[in-house]
C-alpha cells in the first residue's frame, strides 16, 4: 500500500498530466470512414505470475491495418516496484510501456504504431485519467481504453439499469453511452457479433450467446466515436486483436523464460480482489 504522501504525489501528477489530454481526433486517418492512411495499430499488456507481484512481462505488439497481422513484438520481463493502489495502476505499469514504445521508435521507427489500444480505461476513471490517458500523454500517441468490466465511477454501477442496457444490445454494432451522474459521457458500452465461421462454427455460436460488452473510452488524441469504430474494426473475437496478441505473447514469453507452464493473472494482488471487482480487471 502506498503511503499517504506518495498517494498525494500521484494525485498531483495525474492532475498535471490530465491537463494535456486531447479528446478530439488529431490525425487525418481518423477522419476517413475507412481509416484510409492507418497502417499500424499497437496493443500493450502486462502479465504477472501468480504469487509474484514484483515480476511481470511487459509486451508491445504492432499489427498491420486492416489485415491485423503482427509486424513487431517486444516482450520483456520487468521488476515492479510501485504498489498496487486502486485508481493509480498507471504508476505501477505505464513506465514499462513507455519504455517499450520508445525502444520501438528508436530501433524500428518505420514500425511505430499510429494508435495504441490499451487493456484498461481512459477518461472512464475516478479522476478522469486512467492508464490509456496516462500512456497517451507520455508517448503523445493516440490511445484508446478498452475495458472488459465496468469501472463504477460517477454514479455508473452494475445495477438493473446497466443490465437492461446490456440486454438492449441486440444487433451487431449496438452501443450505449456510459453517462455519469455529472451528465458527462465517459465512454461507450459496445457489443459486436463477428463473422467467425471461417474459424469455427462453434466459436460463432458461443460469441453470439455472449452478453458481455466492452467498455471503450478516450485515452488521448481521439474522439469517442472514432475510438468505437476503430475498436470494432480490430475485433476478431471479443477483445480487439492488438490487445489480444499482446496478452498472448506476454504470457508465452513468461512460460519460455521460466521453462514451465505457470499460471498467470491480471495485474492485481490477490488481496485486492474485492477492490478490483469495483473496477476493470486491467485498469484503475
């Protein structure tokens, strides 16, 4: 647990960086209905070994667009020193993701991503500055937060109203706004039915039966509408492919490094399980 002084320092740093968030489209490709000009989409992830909160694998992948083929991968073991504190996950993980982006920009600049998809939240956050915002401001890249669970902030809750909103997602591409009690739209809930018959008919049936949406929020230098469209275009399964590939490769890297099939877990200590249920599994 972080000391009160450290928490106050983090709060001040979040407020300082938050002033740099841009919530509008800044790139020409974002303005095109088919994202003409977008060629590279990045995804990031950290995987932890169960029982060890100090060792993780930070992974950055870059995929071609729209083919979604992996062009670049950087997976490295990192030593985690900052404690996990709800609402401050970025201080624990983002430094390693920034380093990965900087390595790519220095070593393979032609493969640098034009946008990053982050497993976590952006503006949908206790103080309006989640991991996707933090990473976006520090790298100055367009970033999108993609969460698998609803972070309950500004009056948003997994209540009957929310369950009814999820049930209303009948057609592929249906969305609903995540509007807080403040009146601000913090993100969008979305669900897509994907054509996966070319992979496995059973996969398609399973996906069709799933009622779990994704929660998309602005990170940096992208509008919410553009973020939703881009995430949809990157989905082969429920989780968009850049994030899915980063997760797969970080876990595989750990298995190879330790020469044993280890059980991996999200970036939260076991003691924080109850706390984590109130926020997304991969962001705070």
